[in-house]
């Protein structure tokens, strides 16, 4: 598991954010870069390297990466920046 960010969110997002991804998958890399660029702290779980992460991901979706889990309740499947922004409160719903 990798932790990304500075520990200080640029947008005052005080949420637990976990991204399930594959190491070489382009959408996972793009979402990770996007979250970092907007100053959001998140953890990465590599489903192709970590059996525990793969099991968690399979329970959530098991079909696509990335899967973003926000505060253990909201789930974003794939690279959907608009939905991410909505759930983080960065734009209106």
C-alpha cells in the first residue's frame, strides 16, 4: 500500500480515499496524477501485486481499474473525474 500526497489537502478534503489500481494501467495512473494535482491525499492498493488488495477489489467490483473508494461509502468505477469532483465536494452535484 502506498500513501500519496503531502498530508495536507489543498481542497480541505478530510476523507479516507483508497484507489485500487493496476501498476501498468493507464487510467489508474491518470487518476492518481489527477488526485495528486488537485492536492488530495490517497492510498493506492495494487491489485496486481497484493492478494489482499485484489480480494478487496473483487468484492467492490473486480472488473475495472481504477476503483476509488471515498470514506468507505462512495465508489467511483474507472476514470470519472467529474464524479470524483462531485464526491469530493469540488463541484455541485
